[in-house]
C-alpha cells in the first residue's frame, strides 16, 4: 500500500544519524526493554509478521512521523490485541483486563531469549510453480500497488532492472498479511541508481532488491 511508512526516496527529512555499534534502549524506566520482551512472548497470538507490518503501515501519518520506534511497537500491539479479541476497548480505557479468560504465562529472560532464537527461521517454502524469469532477464516492476501490504518499495515501481539471483519459493508477504500462506518465486533484481534516482545519481551505483515474481513483468 502507499503510505507514509514508505519513506525511501523521499527528500527533506534530513540526514540519518548513524553511530557505531548497536543502539541502546533509551528509556531509563526500561519500558522499551519490556516492550521488546513482550513482542517476543507471543502476546498477540496468531499474528503474522506481514499483518503486523501492515498494521504499522495503517497508522495515521502524523503519529507515524512523531512516534518513537518503540512507541510504534506499543501502539501496533495494542491495535492487534483489540483486533484479535484478546482485549476490548473497555479494557484499554480501564487500564487492565477485568476478567482475563486465559492468563498469560509469565516468562523468564531465558524463555524470551529462546523464543527469539527460534524466531530466526526461514520463510522458504516448496512450490510447484516453474520460475517465470531466469538470471540475466530484463524486467520492469509494476507501477501501482493495492491497498494491501506489499514489499515493493514505492521508489522502485515502474523501474527497469536485471534478475541477478533466484532464491526459490518464499511466502508472499502480500498474502501473509491476509493470513494466507502462499509461496511464490523470489528474485534479487539489480537496478541502476540512475534508473531509480535520475541523472544526478552516480552511474557506478546499483540498488539490489529481493522481489517476488508477481511484482515483475518481463521486458
């Protein structure tokens, strides 16, 4: 979908401050650490990573641009919990669940770390579909996106590139956001920087994107 979350290629937001090493949690009260831990504790049961991302994409632009990173997480999980019936709006207004149907099991730090380790899984899947493209093929990306989730960046639409790798079949995020596990061929496509950014870009530069087959049309 087209939304404020798709900031790639947009000018005017200033430089991105990059420091060496991993960024530390900012909050002295440790609520950011707690939010990270809760996100690894399956608090929103049945939610896929694609539906989670789509939920963030649907934030009001003013909130998306002003909320800090973990504020976005907190807001999104609140919406997810309401959406799947874990809590109600009345519970939110009250500040706690009045009569929990299923108490959530407490988890230790080691439990959360084990969940995190197991979460680093492959999304590759088996598919009988023959790849439509081969390495070296010239392709263009679709120009328009639907109102659903997509992993095709706005800045790379209607752009011409070259297939440089095929990764087999992986779950298509567009369908995953709808709760449907559907495999589709995944490719790495190389785009000249001048194709994406115009004549002011360095002609020596390229951008590589992993894109699903349904995003592409053969030239």
